[in-house]
């Protein structure tokens, strides 16, 4: 039986030894869903067996792109307890809780994420709010789906980078092709100012083409905000407003990798891409797939601007969209 409560353990771990990069995950763990689950099963975190730990992770409901982070942080908390308080069995040594197997288990229980599902989420938002807000969110979703991998890349957009005739945007390292809808929304949203809520405005931040949604009284001092504030607010426009058919929020990473998946399907076939994703392999030449098939994926990844050449990583991120 645990010598301290899970709440006490989390406080000790994050206050004493957790790397600074882990602190953002504290809120993702230290929340009612965790403690409600613990109360339900009557077992503290360090006493959980494999199935109970899987149940906890399900209760915390990580997105497909954050499963690995949840697993890593929880494992380190267990290791901290073992090293500093008492010896207990570490459930993360079980293959079921290995990164890829755990992710596959959680993904298999959810509906496949498709662009049609995202468009339905956008349509639902349009029915619930004003046109400006819904189009602002829609544009951000379109940009990630078209190939912007994160907010840092979106912050590179300037009017001079946009070719509306070619429907593309050139940024450092790559040229991103735009959908028709994305090209339509770009100038429209760029020219937004006073929002329908009156108290808020869409203001240009440090010459970025995509404005920042901010309270009107903060507009004059908008450039005093750090870039991280701009990026966080951009991400929250998605996670606060778009939800898939499972009830999970849709984040920028999911949209980016869905865009790459759709790009691969468009240039090859769904059967080809799904076979690639679902075939076990570690690297080129180590699977049932032909070497040139795997190289085809890597070639398209390079053209799209994917920042990793790891077949394993690419498979992991595409798993959410393939069956």
C-alpha cells in the first residue's frame, strides 16, 4: 500500500526533481479525472497494475499525439517513488505499456480522424458562434492541415510570402500549397479588426499576417507580449473550439499529420499508405514492404517538409488516420 497519496507524490516529484520541460504536464495529470479514477478503483497511482494504469491513461484522455508524453511522465513518477520512498512493481515494464503498443491500444478504441470530421466540427462551431470567430478558427485549422507544422511556421507568414495566384506560401525551408478555402480566408481574416463581441479585436502582432485575438484595451501594447503568448493563443483557438466525434479536442499536431496523411493518399493511394502505417518495421529494409515503398514515403515526407526522417516516428503520427 502506498506510503503517500498520489497528490502528495505528484507535488513531491514536480517540486523536487521534475525537469523544467515536464512542468507543463503537471496540469494534465493533477486534475479531477485522475483523482476521480483513483477514488473509483480504490488504488493509489503506485499500487496500480498494468490494466489499472491503462484505465488511468484512458481516463486522462490524452490526444494521439500526447500519449507518449503522458506515459513518460507517469513512468518517471513511479521511478521517483521507487528510488526515494519504497520499492514497488513498475507496471511500465509490461509490453502493454510500451509506447507504440499503448498508443495503438488507445487509438483502436477511437474513430479515425478525417478532414470531413474536422469540417463537421467547424460547421458545428459556425452554428454556435459568430462568423468572425468561426472563420478565424477555420483558417488556423486550414493552415495546419495545408502543411504548417506549428505556430512558429505560421509566425513566418508575411503578405509578401503569399502567392494567391499559385495558392502557396513560401516560408523558410519550404513552400506550402494552400487549399481553395484557405486562400479565401487568408485576406479576409487578415483584415478583421473589431470583433463581434466589441470588447475584443483581431490585432496584428509584430507584422504577423495572421492577427491575434485580444481584448481591445490591450491592443496598443500587443507587441509587448512574447511570441509564446501569440503561439499559445493560436493553439487554444483550436483546442477550445474544435472537437472530434469522440469528444476529444482537435489540436494543431493532429491537423498537421492529418494533412500529411491526406497528401500521401492523394499522391499514392489509401491502401498503400494504410499498409505502410500498419506494417511493423523499424527502418527501411526491415519490413515486408519493399525498400522502394518506404523510400517513397520518405521522399514525399521531404517534399511536404516533414522534419523527421524516422520511419517509426512517421508511422506513429499517422496511426490516428489509418485503419
